[in-house]
C-alpha cells in the first residue's frame, strides 16, 4: 500500500534485536577538561565496541543522534578514521540526526559529515519525522518465530507525532507486533526535569528511546508508551563524570522470563532491554580546582588555599555570594540539579561561527564560565566551582587588559611610523 512506502527497506533482513547507541559526539577536538591524548581515538574505541556487540549478536545498530559533535567537521584525518570504523559494521547504522549533526538548519544538507558518510552507504540517515520501516526480529517464543517491529524516528528540531497508529499495518499477516520510535530532544524522561519538553503517549508506539540527554534515566510510562533515555557513550563534560558509558540492546530472545513463563506484551518494551557497559577508562577528566571529599569525609582544600591572604578570601566570598543571588545565573537544571546549559551555549557559539560571526575569545570563554558544568549555587559543595570561575575571570580580565595595552602600543607605534613616513615624504 502506498501509505506504507517507507524510506528504508529491510526486506530479507532478520536480526536478533537492536543496539541503541547514544550521542557519540565524535570530534577531532578534545572537550574542555578531557585529558585524552587522542580524543577521536577514545570515541572510536567506544564505536568499535558497539560495532563488535552488534556484529556478535546480529543486532541492527540504532544511533540516537549526535554521531558527530560538529555537523561540518573539517579534519579529514578524523573523518577518514570514522569512515574506516563504520566500514567494519556488518549492517549500516540507522542514524537519527541530532542537533549537532545538522547545525542550525535542522536538515542533513549535502555539506554535512552525515551526508558524506551516507553517500557510500556506511550509514542510513533518517530523512524526516515519521515511520522508517519494518524489521523482522527473531523471537523463538512467538508463534511465528519472529516479531515484525515497526521503526519510527524524529530528528532533532522536528515534531514528534502523538498518533502513529495508521503509520504501520495493524491487521493481517503484515501487521506489526511492536513499534519503537527514536527521538532526540530534551524530553522530561525523568518526570521531574525542569525546563524540558513534556513526554506523552504516542498512540500506536510502544517504546520511545530518546537521545540528546547525556545521562541514563529510568523509564517513564505515558499511557501505552514507555519513554527511555539511555544516555551517551562519550562523557564530554565534568557533570557526566559518574555516568556509565554503555549501549543498550533490545533482544526478545525466547520471550520467556527466568521461570520459563511468557513475558506479557505489556512488558516487551523494557523487558527486553539490557545495558552492556563499554570497556572505557573512567579517569578522563582534569578536576583541578574542584573540591573532592577526603576519605574521612572532610572536604579537600583546593591547591594553594593555605597561601591565600584575607583579602583573597573576602573577594572570593563576595563572588560566591553574588553567584548565589544574581538572577543572571538562574539557569535550567537537569534532573539531578546540574546545569544543562553548557551544550546549548557551545552549540550557539558554534552556529554563530558557522555563519561567519566571530565572538571575541575572552567573551566566549566568559560565557562558557557562566555555564560551567555542574555549577549549582544552592549547594555549599559547589563553592569551589564558583571560586574557580572567579580565578579564571580574574585571569581573563588580566589577559584582556594586557591585550588592550598591547593593541594601544601597536596603534601608537603605527601612528608614529605614519608620522615618520609623512616627514620623510615631505623632506
């Protein structure tokens, strides 16, 4: 039927399930505070493990978005390394484009890296919000021996439907048994995520798996639809330090529980989902300047704290007070209270740069300092973050003053040179 003309055909394909990969953010540039000698290699290591898991279990890999950190990654060596890894996939990845994959136009244009990877067939990119195809998944415990699973997806910035019932066949031998939908946005998957978009039941969709939010959150039920946010496989910021990087598989198997009883259809969503932690190093962040708790429960003192004079302490105390009261720092928080603004600010600055709008480096760094990861002015434990921001702000002011003086001296030298040139010309 014409209404079931999907962008992807999976005819003849039979898999054992799906492998959900969240927000790899592959980039040639090392994120602030990551200590990797080869950050692209670290991400490739995670992607390689995800590939191996899919290949060994015959799973179809579903990337939840932000495969790239920059839609227009310009490091050819980095792009070539990513292509080489994706060539090792036994099946092309299905990629639901995230905001970082598309830039500001919210489309995968031909000048983006996703388009470069799509052209040789290394990945299949979701073109728009809607159904993308039907996949047969092994299910020995089912009367047919397999399930027909409908797949749908909504790229970042596109509208998620509230009714998908008529997007898949529901009767006869072609009827779907289960429907999974991918999204990439800041949805309130935790149920108490300030400033996030509300979740809702999508008629005809059993399981929604969301990207964009970088932390694993427990599933949330909305009518007949279960929402789940697995989190990313690449920790980029200090606020993600406790996050466990893992992929999540959906495998029906024999559709029985440990007692041999059939798993009811209402539990097919999260009942078939399993996390597989990736073997990645944990100590990858430079935590210089952050308070840590000592073994005896006391807080460790930042380096050099004993050498501070009273004037320094008073200045820092005043700065912390300002951070606690100034409404300019009233920023949205994620479920556990930590800032989610850093990614948005980085994304905005990146978009401005792509449009040729250059931001003064000092102003850019100050903006990022305001959204420093993990800053939470209501908690005394994060005073060290405010103090670090104050120290960096002082350094920035000093650097800005030195830069101003240097420019002034250069201007004076230029004026003197022009005056000398005029005198020689007149002579």
